[in-house]
C-alpha cells in the first residue's frame, strides 16, 4: 500500500496520531501489518532510534570520536553479527533521504521524524559526498557476509562520512 493509504488507515482504524501515522506509513515499506505491529508496540522502534542516534553522533564527531564509536559498534555487532544489515539499512535510509532532499523531493523522505536535521545536513553535504557514503554503506553491508574484520570496516566507513568544515584539517592530516 502507498504510504498515504497506510497513514489514513492507522489514523482512522487504529487511532494513531498524525505524526505517528506519518512515520510508520513511511517506515513500513507498504506493509500495513508491520505498521500496525509497530503502532501497538512503540518499543519496537527503539533499536531504530539507537541506530540513528549513533549515526548522528558520528556525524558530529571528529575522527577520534568516530573511531571510538566504530569500536563501540564493532563490539556490539561482533556479538550479534546478524544485526549488521539492520544497522546499515537504517543508515542507508538516512543517506537516501539526504539524496531525496538534494533532488528536490523532500516529501519522499522516510525518516520524517528527523526532517529538520536531514534538511540541515542536506544543505551541508554535496551530492557527491552523499553518493559516496551510500556506496560505502552498501559495500560495508555486503562485506559482512564475507567474514570481514568489522572494526576495520567500520573505521573505514567513519573515514568516508563527511566531516564538518571545521574538522576537515584533522582528516587531511590523517590521510
């Protein structure tokens, strides 16, 4: 089902707030059953929030902070490697949203609860940077199945994330 139809059903039949219906309508990828399940159990969205929070933290950090986050995430995924695709899919949805905003169609974003942050970041990133991160995330996701060193892969990924103008010198000194 299209997102607007799911949003309407969630509001009309299950009493969802407009904001919650809009978010679940976008996140569910057309599955009304998924949306209803997540509406009934709000805690099901907590892992998504944690994954997005770590990404936002990484984007605000310098290299030292990013490497620390990579170590933290590597430890987490080392114990539960099967969760890695979910991490990468969530992060890919963020970068896809940035691409959509850059393309002039902000109504098509998925992470509507992060719309203001996404708009700000889309202004700060070039199209080339966004596409490069998407490529890196897809490569990282594919490498999980080939027994890759997770920490090294995540550290490389952290280097590929855009760095704010004030921190570019730090990255250039490293490479």
